[in-house]
């Protein structure tokens, strides 16, 4: 079972360079097995072209390393808090993908300007504040997770499977690592087109609510009809 | 005959990833056989790297599925309305190609700033309005087609083989699926260069009419002399 | 001898897709043999991936086709006027490369903002005006050449081997087709960086004259010391 | 020993085209052996796809050529001054990578807008002034090095391993040629995201100091915990 999990997480990690979402080691994917509560994650600072399935690190939800010769990603405590607070997710991704990171650096959420965005994410993709000095000094990566969790406490984290951390970069999630990477690709495309559309029309407004609803619910929920049943 | 049509539509669809016009499954090509009134179209939500000619779905102009194991693209009713109203076209393309989609999100038509544009498309590439809530709720994809058709009712759809749907993305057409893809590539290049030229000179004006005429008619109509007759 | 010329021109043409300077057939390279006065040029509208050395068309400086099964590029009369007026050039290139074309559409010459530009081109790369309706209607491509020639009549065409035609795109030249393509690549890089540097600093000024001189003369003329003598 | 140095420098040079940091021959890497005081550097103006380890030129810190059939890079005197003044560096890179060069042409240092920057470089990446006419005319490349050295005389050149030369382009350094190239890649990514984030939010401010500190010291110094110890 752990072998399968490591293989799935390895393959999801290898999609990051495939979709041009990472430079060097600037990204990581994890996936959880909800029965055991174990999750696998990329080791810290290991090059993508040297990575093997066996290099993945197995962690539990208390932050203990269960298996693996390497240190887990330094962002592991953030992944862990998301798994704890969002019971329906099975995978988490962090990258420094350039367009999403540019919005994070700009300190702005990404408005929903069109159906590409609405097909996957319902409404604005939020940008959460920087941590305070105290939050940074005590437990930076864990507090990053808690801040995201706090933002979503009265919101639907399944309908908006992405967040920007101010001056840092994006996290995305999904039902498994593969879907979380899929959402990271969508986020990067949406971030690129939103920046360009503001350049083309500085007075642009978000797409009408009824169009956002149509596209989101064409793909999600009981009445979805996109794809093969 | 249907085999040939499916093969042609498959090949035209595979040009979309080749020319970097699609991410994931965000695009589709169809082509019609005017004798039978049947058209072939990409199945909904199937990955490009798994697609085969046999996966194409055959439809008639009443919207009935004639052949195929999959559901057709969810945009099928839009393609259908274009085939009904534009008797001289044989192929239709829809994508979310990033530059054209950025203009669509910005809600602006693309002015003709140069000869690259004028070589293929005569005058501004229009951006049609969003559908109303009622139009969306009754028959979204069909009404998208009807809106495009209405816009062109007193215009030459052969001279401007492309349209942007506000907050959504582009549709292009041509004498077959291959030419419709060709026009989708042109549109993306033209959209990119128009955005950049406004960045370089915010006061830029469209190209002089006589230059637009020269380039369009150098390639189209009785006096064309570009290419090998 | 003609075989060699055709081969050289074929190879120079194939550099255009290699360096991402062309979409479809939007570009052409020619090269002249000054002894016979014959030049070879790409045929009009033939795809780059079907091109062979034997498809090149041989022309003389009166505009007569000497050899070749195809029509020459529709831009042939422009190339011809440049060869006539600029005795020291041996190759000419026309493309619609996106950044250079964006400047041409914007109607602006490219200021010399740095040493990348100064290493190859001395001072601003000019943008010549649109042709008048009469100039277009009589002999569009020939008049495009004459307009460029007129602009350079009191300038050094070797020191600035590139020009932008307003609302159209760039022409570059060099001692042969290969060098003309090299200059087309430089132009595209310089056009890209100039647009971005104006975005980063809208008040940017051209590089100091002494720095432009240093870099240009480090690579050109009697005191050049760049490269392997 | 020289063979090993030449091989290392050759391999570091070949990373420049791999990471899309150079067009043609617009870049060079060197690496020094501190015991002998010899450094190897790319020859001037030789194409990357023709380069071999044996083409590298060996120099001493007085500027004498020790070995090699070619002339060294014309930027050799700049590398030399950096090696003399910065005893802890082992490799130097110069490129005209497009985003970093656009900032250099704009005459602006790159503010630290986020953690991608802070992970590698501590604070703003400076842009040093143009040389005066006299500095250019006497010893341009050597004076470029001296200007950089002067800027860093009261700063930590290890914490900011990059500089922009106004109207010219970037230099980066590191413990060897490979790390210097790594820093050149980081610089280009950081330059790209900083430009885009100013486009998305023209009022953007640098990242809070405590966040910059956290990320820099997570990877550097006694308390670093990123990676595999």
C-alpha cells in the first residue's frame, strides 16, 4: 500500500516539471491515504531529474516520519494542517509557478474574469496575508497552514481549491495528488490570462455571476454534463 | 466516408496541442460533410494524448448522435448553429488559447493593427456580449451559437472567420477543420501582437484602410497573387 | 554555382522556424551572387516543413525569373530594391516575428537601451511610414523597397542592418542570408527587451552614447577585439 | 587538474543554453582554482554547439593566458577583478538573459518582492551605474569589475550573489561555476516575476523584512534546515 502511495506521489511530482510549474526544486506534491492517515511527500531539495518513487517520505498526521531516507519537504507542516482541516482532500501541491507567484507577490486575489477560471474554481482565488513576525518565528510552515485553514473556515474549500500566500506563492489541493497538480496548472493559466486581460482593459470587471455559475455547475455537482458521465 | 471525416477531424484536433492552443481538454474541432449533413466532433473531456480517430463523434444537424461511443463536446450545439447559418464553412474550432481569451475576458474586439491580421481577417475581430441569465439558463451552448450568427447576419463571415465570446473565449471557422485551426493560430498570434503593440504605444491607431485592403486582397478573391495560384 | 546558392538560401530559410521567427509561411530569406547578379529566394506560400533546396527560385535584378518551378515570394520586389541600392549586402530577410512586428504596428522605432542592441546595430532601429494609397496601388512591394532605400540614402545601412515597416513588420540584411537571419534574431531579442524595459521604467532613456560606441566598435571596424579575429 | 577545471567550466557553460539564458554567444562562465590562482573561461565568440572542454582558456589572476588556442571571453577582465576582490567565490557568470537585462536597461535594482528571491538573495539586487566616458575609454571590462567591487566594498557579496550593470546586463557568482549559473537562473526568474508583479499591482511594496529573513536563513547559515543537511 505504501509502495502504491509513493508511486502515485512520485508521478504527481514529476508532472510539475512536465507542465513547467517548477524551476529547480521549487515545488512539492503530497498525497494522503485516509485509512491509515499516512501521507507521502517529496523529499526536501532533491532534484526532479534524480527523483525516484522510493525517495518519497512517508509521514503521519502528527508530523512523525514513518519511512524514508530523506528529510521531507520543508513545507510538510503546511500540507499536514491542510489534510487535518480539509477532510475531503487527498492531495496538496505547492509551487512557485511564475504567474501565480506574481499575483501572490502583488498581494492580490485573482478575480474570476472568465469561464476558464469558472470551469474549475468558484469565484475569486484568495490571497491570504503575510504571517506576523511572531507567527514566522514560532512555526512558520505550520502557521502558514493554519492561516489558510482559518481563511476557509466559513468557505467551501472544495469549490476554491487554491490559495495564494502573500509575497510567497500558491498552494492547491484536490481529491488526490494528480488532481491537485491539475488545479495548479489551471491556476497558472488563469493567473496569466487575468494579468493580461487587465493589461488589455484596465477597467475590466469580473464575469457575470450567472456565467460563472453556469460554467462551474456544468462541470461540478448533481447537474454536471461536461465529460463522459 | 465517415471514416475519412473522423480521420480529418482527429488530425485537425491534434493540431491544437501542436500549436500550443490548448491546455488539457480545453478545445475542440469539428468538420461537416455537406452532402450528408453529418459532422464529426471531438468527444467531451477526453485527453488529447489518448484520442484516436475512432473516438470522434458523428452528429447530424438536428443534434442527433449518429455514431460514436462517447458524448460529443459540450460545445456541440454552438458548432451546430454555425454550420446551419454559415453555409460556406466546413469546419469550426473552439479553444481557450491564452491571448485570444485574454481579449475575450477584457471584453474587447481586436483592432486591425497590421498586415499579419489583414492577411487573414478583414477588419476588427469582434467580441460579442455575454448571454443574459435567461439565455444561459435555457440553452447556453445553442444560444452562444445563435448570438454569433445574429452578429454576422449583415456581415461577411468568410472575411472575418473568428469571433470572441465575452468572458469566455474564441471560435474560428474555415472551409474545413484544418483551415479553422489555421485561423485559430492566426487569431492567437494577432491577439498577442495587438496587446503588445498597445503596451508599446497606448495611442496606437488601426492600420490605414488601404493597407488592410491591399493585404487582404493580395491573398483573397479574384486578384489574389500570394502563393502558388 | 546556382546549386550552392539555392542550398545556402534553403538553409538560411530553415533557420527562421529554428529561431521561432515564423508562424506558417510568414517569412522569407534571399541571398545574392554579386558576380552574376542572380539571387535565390523562398517560393511564395510554401510550408517550411515541405521546403527543399530545389524549391528556391532564382531571379535576376530586373525581376525576371531565371529558374524554379514556383512563384517567388510576393515580397521579391522589396528584396530586389534593397540589393540594387545597398551594394555591400548579400542577404535579406523578412519576417513577422512577434516583438519586432509589435513595434512596427505601434509605429515606433526601437531606441538603443543597451549593449545587446549596440553590439549589433548602431543607434535607433527606424520605423518607416506607411505607403500612401497611390504607392500601394501602383507597386506595393517595390515601393516598400524604395521607401526603405530612401530612408537610408544619407545613412549607413551596414551599421543599422534592420528596419521596421509601419503596420507591417521588419526587414533585416547582412553580408549573406545567414547573417541577415542572425540580425533578425538580434532584432527580435532587442525588440522584446526594449518593450519590457519601458514597462519596468516608463521614463527610461537610451544608453549613453559612449557606451553604445564602445560596444559597437568592440565588435565592428578596425579596432574590434571581440571574437577570434 | 587543468583538465578537470576545463571540464567543469565547459559543463557550466553548457547550462546557459539549457536554461535559455543565452542567444548565440551572449554569455560566459568561468571558474577558478584557488590553489594555483588559475581560472578557466569560455573563449570569445565561439558558438555553444561547437564548444568542447578543450576550447576553454586558462588564465592567471594577472591576466596572462596560461593555456588555450583561443582568445578568452572579452569579459575576462571583469571576471578577474571579481575573483581578486571576492575571495570566497569560485565561479562567475555573465549573460544577457532577457528579463534581467530588461531591468538593467531600465536602470533599476530588483526589489525583493517575495520568497523566491529571499530564498537565494538577501535584499534588493543592485543596479550599478554606467561607466563614465573615461572609464570606458581606458579599460572598459576591467573598470566594470572595479565598479562592481566598489559597490560591494561594505556589503556582503555572498548574500547578494548578483548585480545588474546599467544598460548592459547581469553578472552572478557562486562557490563554483555551477552555482554561479544556478544563481543566474534564479535571477532571471526573480526578474520576470518582479516585473509582472509591478504590472499586476503598481503600488506593490517589498516583502516584509521578517519574511525575507525567514526564507534566507531557512536556507543559509548555521540554522538552515532546507534540503538534506
